[in-house]
C-alpha cells in the first residue's frame, strides 16, 4: 500500500471537503494517510468549526472529517499558522496536534503529496 500526505491550506469548504473525502477514500482502501494543515487550513482543526456548509456537489466536510477523527488519522497543525490565528490546541480534535515544518518535510519525504 502507498503513503499519502494531504496538505490543506484553505478555510473554504470546497477544498477542505475534497481533501477530507479523498483522504477518507485512501484510508478505507488501506493506504497510510497523514494530513497537515497550514495557513488558513488550520481553522479546520477546531472542533467548533461548522462542517455543514454544502459544496456544489452536495457534500460537506461533515461527511468525511468525522471518519478521519474516529480512525485517528494523524493530522499535523502548523504551529506558527495556528498561533498567529490565536487558535487553542485544547480545542483541536484529538487526532490533531501542533507541529512544524520539519515534521511536514519528514511526512512528505515518504509520501505522495496532495495539496488543497
């Protein structure tokens, strides 16, 4: 099986929903999946974020993100990105934690990378 890294940098529902959907598909097929949120993508780490905004295809982040949380898919959250946006790690999902660029580079070194 392959290693995949999904990098999310936007807070818009469309790219986030697609990122979570494809990560879920890869994971359900038995691939190793890691994720990393940078820039405005860090907003998706907060449990209070609304997951119900529908995309043009009718799905939403709430259709996929809970699976990734329940299955403990590792998600790194860019530390300076989160701190500059005043995000509190205590409000993150349990499978998400602050990490830096060295962590991201290590993940990417062994994975096929998708950027959203």
